[in-house]
């Protein structure tokens, strides 16, 4: 398809969608939706400051969408075509609320006569998130946490599709004859999964909307269970993934709200920017918009009811690192201030250490963690950071970790406490793993002093105190340095050094600008592949940079702990 044909087709779909929104009660008062290059579509202001009243955008409200138009689990259960079967599946425990929405999206996309077709036609068909990468693109992530998480997630999704999803969607398509001959592919599930995780909002629905008085007890019970999701995937476990986007934008939190995840057509076309121009809110009774039970987009700038015409209206998906952004959304942020590094001690390695069972029990008693997230912001408070807070303030902040740690008085609070950027929950784990046999015996002796009877277990604080009293920090910091050095070696072995990534980015950014009017589908594929490669380089360079900086902090702490010991 030529670029002209593609543009014409996209414009036709956009016009059909805008008409569909209007026909279903949505009101674009001071904005419109239009194409915005590689990002697909976005929301743009149509009201200049001086003309806001004329276009209807008062009090900063630029878009209103009835909640009845949202694709939520309740909406699926109430669907006249597939609702009865979905309700049975839900009550049997065969699907949870998230999978319910994904099944609905798949079935309606494959059903030619779907009432949701104008909306579904507007949604992206492919994504730049890592689960969509081919083998060559995935190789760009070798050595990173994201590489391992992506492989595990793709396997998990494939298994779920083969064992459950394929059969259920085919069953939903046979509810009528329109889609009965359609073959369900794994890519359909991958698409629905990506649509949900990139576009779903955590919506605070009004209590009266979820539990209308006209619904019978059975419907109320079913609706009440929505939001209690049991679908556990690597998507939530292997990277630090937050909930679906939108919590940071919502200002509609009350005790009368019930949180439900769902897609809101129109508002879900807002793209991300940390400097968001708008937030979304729910209007329960219509006081803000004149439309009861609606969600609306409001400009965030105080005292400003409009922005310059043609300005893209962004929302903030939340403070997310590049690992999460690339994993879920398919983009990264250069020099992301919210980037983070994940460090973990492998459970397989823990099982191999001396006295592993005893140490695992002690870790559990301390409520310690086998992994930790190290945000970029922690570095500001380290030895090589730019923090201006006084050492006295930092000592007070950290004193709670050491206030009761010494029975004998021989183990003093470390001189470096105020500059230690690493979480104590993780250091407690490393102290425990690094213990020698004689130290284990000393810890047992100290804990015996605080236990009044065999039936009384020491508290988590007492266990932490005893281990620190016996071991100090030297062993834990030595283990931390080893973990960070191994992480750096894996990163560099997979994709080269931080310096080589920087050189690649210079080449990427100095090459000819991408031609947005590519002449063929093949050219569009090359453009997307190039964008994916650049995203991978930005992400992995950030991981190498953070590993280097946190390793420097850990090595300096290790040196100071040696000095304290002597």
C-alpha cells in the first residue's frame, strides 16, 4: 500500500471513529484526535485561549466520555451477544477480569459485524514493546533483565493461548454466525494483551454506577468481585511493572468509588509526557460536565481553560523507568529521571550456599528481600551525588535501622550510614547469606537471649539486630559488589560497553531523518525496526550507566566498612 493510500485509509477510519464517539454520547469540547507520526494518533487542542468559550471548553474540560462506552469487565458481562457466556466463565472461575476484557477485545476484533468496529479499527495493530520483538531485535537486549523477562512472558502467553484462550475466543465467535469461520491466531492474543496493558485505566467508578438499585443480587455479587484479579504472569513479576496507566492522572478518588480496570475510547488516545497538560477524572453526578457517570479530560494548568490550538494534550502514565516503558508501551525516554536498576540474588544460588535452609528461614523472619530496585534518584544522596542535605539529617533518617542493634556496645553505627544508598531490606538479605558458620552460632546465641520461651519467636527487628551485631556490613557489601560486577559483565557480554552504545546512538541520531512518508509497507517495517533498535540501545545503555554508578557507590562503602572494622 502506498503512503497516499495508507493516509486516506487512516483518515477514513478516524472520521468513522469520531462519528461513532459522538453518536454514543462523547463530547469533544476543546480537542480533537488526529494522526501524529510514529506515535499513531494523539489528542490535540482545538481551542485557543481567547476562543475557549466559543468552542465549549469551559473550566478546562476538553473531552467527556460516558462510562457506558468504557470497555470494562462489567460492560463485557452485560454485552447482549457474548455477555451470558462470559458471565458463566467468570462465575466458574475460568477467567478473571483482565482476561475477560482481552477475550472480548479479540472476539469483537475478529467479528466483522462488531458494534465496536469503528473504535477497534483505530487501535494499533502492532507494538514496539519487547514481546513483539523478532529474534534479531530481542538480541539487542541480551544480558538485561528485560531480555529474560520478555522470553518468559512470551512463553507464558503462548501456553495460556494454547490451553485456554484460543478455545474460549472460538466459542465466543460461534455465538452468532458472523465470525464462526475466523481462525484465532496467537498474534490476536498478543494484540489484545498489549492493548489492555498499554491503554487500560484504573477507573474509580461511582458506587451507584457499579451497584445500581435495579440490578438483582446475582449481578451485584458478580460486579463486586471485579477487580480481584487472579491472572499472574511474568508481566507483573519479572520487571517492576506498576498497575495499568492512569493512577497518576486521576483526581477522582473517594470512599464511594470502586476501582475497575478498563479502556475509555477517546481518552485512551492521549500520549505520555512527564509534563502532562491534562488529567482525567470521573464525574459521578454531572456537576463538572453536565453528563452523569462520565469520564472527562481536564487541562491541568491552574487558571487556564485552554491551550494554543494544535497543541498535543498529553497525560502522564506515571513515573516509570525505561525497562517498564519498553516492556509495556514500546518506547523509552532519553535520560529518563525515573530509570532504575534491578539487582537480585538468584534463589538458585541461595540454595547452594552453606546452611541454606537456616539462612532462608532467617531471611523470611526478617521480612527481607531477595531483590531490590535502585532508582536513579538514590544516587543524589550517595558519596558521588549532588544531594545538599546535611549528614545529620541523613543520620536521623537512617537511625531507625540501627537504634537497637547492639547488645554489647562493641558494634558502632557505621560512619558511612548517612551516604548508604542501598535499601536495608536487601542488605539484610546479603548479610544473612554472607554469614559464616561461627557467625550463625553467635546469632543463635544472641537470639536465645531475647526469647523468653520456646514458643516465642524473635521479631524481625531483633533478628536483623542480631545479625548486624555479629556480622556488620563487610560481608554484605562484598556480596553486593560481586552482584553488581556480575551484572555489568553480563550486560557487556551481551551487547558491548556503555561507550559503544553511546557511539551507536550518535550514529542513529546523526543519520538522515526518517521519512514519515515511506513509500511502502516494507519501508514502514524498516522504520519501526530502526525505532525498536534505538529504544533497546537507550534502555541498555541506561542499565550499564546505573550499574557503573551504583557499583562505584558499593565499592566505596566496602572500603569504608573495612576501615571501620580495623
